[in-house]
C-alpha cells in the first residue's frame, strides 16, 4: 500500500512522519497498576475507591463512591490516583476510561480498574481520547480473555500502542474533541430537561389541574376500560400467506413514541395482533420501558403489544396516545404478572381511573403536548447526527488524517 508524502506506515497504521508510536508502559510515568483487592466494609469518611460501576456516568463523582479504611488504602498507596490521571476499566466495561478531576484526587482503585498516569510527553486529555479510539479498543478486545465476561490483564494493557503527536498538536486534538463532547453533553442535558417539562405538562394538563384558555366545565370521571379496549383481532401470517406491515417491540424506541423500524410478516411469523390507523400501540411486556406508538397506518404487531382502539365519541386518538405516556398510567400498567417476563394485567389497567375532558379540549391538550414531542424529536435528531460526527472526527484527528497544527 502506497503511503502519501508526509506520512509513514507503523504498527498502529499510517500516521504523520513527526508522530511517534508508544506502548502505554512507556507513555505513562510510574507503573500501570490496579487497586485494592479486598476493600472491606464501607467506612464513612474513609478513603474513596473507584469501581467499574463508578464509570457509568460521564464524570467520576466522589460523592457516590464507597470508601475503605485508611489502613487498607495505605497498603495500596501505589494505586492512589491524582488529578490528571486516567482510570481504565479492566473488566466488564472493557476499555472505558475516565479522567481524574480535583475532587476525586486521592481516591484509590479496585482490582477491576487501572491507573494510567501520563508522562510529561503526553497530554492527559489527549491520552483519554487516544484510549477511546476505535484502534485502542480493538487492541484491548484482541488481548482480552473470557467470553461472557471480558477482561484484560495489566501486562496486555501495558502493551497497547498509541500514536503520539507533538504536545501542541495533542492539546489541539483534545480541545476540539472535548468541545464536541461538551456539545453532546449539553444536548443530552437539554433533552432530559425537555422530557421533564413534558412530564410536568402532562401531569398538569391531563388531570385538569391546569386548563387551557377558553375551556370550562367539569371533566367526567371514567375508567380506562370505558374509553378504550384492546383489539382482539388476530391473524396467522403462516395461513393467510399475505405479507403485512409488522411492528415488534424492538421497533418502538423506549420513552419517545417513535417507530425506529418494522418488518414484513412471512411464512415463519407467529400469531399477530391487527391494528388500524389511529390505534395506540402499548408494550405490555415490561411496561416500565415505556414503549408506545400512535399508528399512522394499518398493520399487525406482536401479541406482546396491546392495540388500544379509542372509544367512539369518547376519546381522541392523539389524546389517548398522550394519556398512556403519563407516569400515573405507566405505574398502573407496571402492575404485572410473571417474574422473568412481567406482563401488564388488563384486569388492573382497565380499572385505572381518570378525569376526561370534552373532545374539543382533548384535541387542544393533545396539540400542546404533540408540539412538545416535535421539539424533543428535533433535538433527538440533532443529537443522533452529532454522535457520528464525533466518531468521524476522532477517526480523522487521532490518526493524523486531518491536522490541526
């Protein structure tokens, strides 16, 4: 393979000529090591230690960490972490990395995590991104042991090789990727805030605690089973021989009301439920996953999905769709039978009580909430476009294909 001028072929692929390649053991000051083997019982005001589970969030949070005694921590002083160090998950979340901030400095590690202390020729933020690169993750996966529970040894971790640009370029790469990461984080926070606002609006509008302008009059008390019913019509695609538009549980994105896929029935399809345009589909298997969709066409779906047909002259489809998203309804639907595969109990759900407004007020409420859904969907779409952008930038910058300096 021909290498273009200014680049060279190395163990980690093609990189700029002035970049170096280094094994982690040479790129870090001090020994790469794991932490405490047996931490003992939690000690209030003791020394915090970092577990793989503490790496679930984007940032390490010392307040949520368990703590060990100072005597146990002293025996493992070698694995004390300092500001700017990198914590690496050796097992479970193999290859996951987090930076040690000022608040976490002085904590220790467990046997499932390792400390990477960048040397003077390595920018700590750059090392963080280099270890997140697809190339580093591939190296870790190739060296990992185990099948269901993957784990990498310290000896193999130390041999992982990374490209090392000059320090100014390292800083520039880390800054750009950090900015994109911050953008993703702010979008995720905004989406979470908007979701909370939507739930608050639902709580106010769907219960009548807050009325929209121009509407008066009492709402009528109803049970859920009086305003809708699950369709009982079934079809066996193996006998009909007709290919139908088909929705399975995995096609409904949890908590969004969005359909993210579909398929067509065939000779191997199982028994399906029939739905019509305007029906509300609700996943009765593990209802707490919040899988619901307002059908914009006719088709069939898994029998693990309830097909709610709106009662004529009682409830609007769009209002029913908003109703099944409310926390109160989800709580009722989560009363289930079965332990391994809990399914909602219609005998419970049909008795769920609610106050129902007139059809015009239902329409107005549904429009307000649907507008909030549209805003959330736009933000989700922006987030979905930004994530691959970040991956593409990592690929370009961490290989030197695109230069910043």
